[in-house]
């Protein structure tokens, strides 16, 4: 499980330069950007958030309720 301290400091790498890039832990295995118009979703694999913009881009069109749990391996 990702620690609360880490969750407090993690930000969406695509949004953080223009806005806060706040992330929300969803389904215990995903970090979802809360910025309007972003919708990137970053998987947490083996308790490690994968904070690559390319990874977040893969899931933009996927609804939060449709995100696979656990996230698929690369």
C-alpha cells in the first residue's frame, strides 16, 4: 500500500507545472488526476505509483469504474 505521506506529495506530472495536479487514490490501485480536462490515470503496481505521462495517457479514455484491478503488467 502507498503511504499517506507519499500520496500527499504526489502530483500529476502533466499538470503540475500549470496547476496543482492533485491526484486521488481510486480503487486502491490507481491515482486519478483531478484537474479539469486531464483525466490521466496512473497505475500503482507492487505498491509503486507509475508516474509516467505516457502511462497516464493510456488510460485517459477509460472510465474510473472500468479501470482494471489490479492494473495490468506493462
